[in-house]
C-alpha cells in the first residue's frame, strides 16, 4: 500500500501542488514505527490555502483515486508557521 501511495504522491499530488499559486512547500512522509503516512503543505497565507481548497479549507482534500490508498479516515490539522529553517531538499527517490 505504501508503494502505491508514494507513487501517487510523486506522479499526481506533487505535480498538482506545484501548479497551485501560494503553495510554498509540500512534504510526504511515513511513520517509521506504524503503517501511517503524512502529507504536509505550507502556504503563503491562509487566503492562498482557501483559494486552493474552497470553503472547506478545514477538511482533508482526498481525490477519488487516492481514497483506496488510505486506511481509515484522513485527518487534517492547520497550523500557523512560527519559524522555519531549510538546510537541504530531500530527493524524490
């Protein structure tokens, strides 16, 4: 399942997010101890996020082809960025 999700993220989700005005970063990761994945996006501001998501900006956006790759209901948390540091970009391998 993880391999299929990873393929979806690299081939579909990341290219789609790259085209979105206001999306600054997108990260995908997996829990090293559980069968759990995470997708993190960083937006210029809340208005940019709302332009992307529409009125339901506080609900997970799952496209039909992604749904079978997920176990259980996806969750969403929104945070305001306080500070950050970027040292090196991680490859898509």
